[in-house]
C-alpha cells in the first residue's frame, strides 16, 4: 500500500503519502573484542569453515569478496591479498551464483595478510589438495577459488551462514545477539 501511494505522489495524483511506515529499531551492534574473538575461534575449531572465519575476522574482507577470492589473488611474498571480485547470488530469480567485479573506480585493493593469515591460507590450500585427491574425477575446478566445498565448488553464502549459526551457540551467545563481519551477506 505504501509503495503504491508513493507512486501516486510521484505521479502527482496526491500531495503526500498518508501511510507511514513504522520505524524499525535496529539493535546496537556489539563487535567482538579480543576475548570474544578467542571464544568464537575456539568454538569454530574443527569446523569446515574455520579458516574462512579466521581470515574474515582479521582482514575485514566482506563475505562476498572472501568467497570470490582465488589463489592467484594471494601474494605470498608481499603478504597481501588482492580483492577484486565478489561471488554473488544471481538476483534475477534464476538462482545460481556469478562473479562480479568488486573494484571501486576500476581499482582493486590490496589487504595486508600477516603471517597468521598466510598460515591459515596455506592450511586451506593443503586441505583443498587433500579434498581434490579424495574427490578424484569428481573434483570441480572453478577458477581456483580459495574457499570451496569438498568437491571444489565455490561456497554459497547460505552454507557459510548455516555453519556460523551452529558455531555461535557453542560460543555461549545466541545467534541473534552475535554480531561480526562474518554474518554480513553482501
């Protein structure tokens, strides 16, 4: 109703929209601090996406960008990760995912990757190699994505979030009260 009346205002049929939408009070964000990060990472230990959460927490890379990272984006010598694409769900209703250029003004950005991040990425690379051997001919090669499932497919946002929701209670928090960049769905 509100939208239809707003269109009537734009068309000049009425002066103002008589339907007022209620203001939604958003909860205050409470980002994790040192102790909370440690508790969360301990709860995530052993989860298939433990390294994804670790990289997320310590780089601030958005979820769509993390899921779009490819091995060629990691500069092991310089200790940087080049962020230049996103893995996004198609919005046309047809389902599926697509790669989208995420560079602002046509420029990618380099994110510092300290040794702990590079170590987590080395572990991810090793895990992925083990999965590839186990999957054999069923391994799906998708442009060298860093974060994949056990047969090489890029991860879906929903899958990452479902794992996240299982970890949060192990941290001692309720999923609704827990806020971190990991929950961002771009």
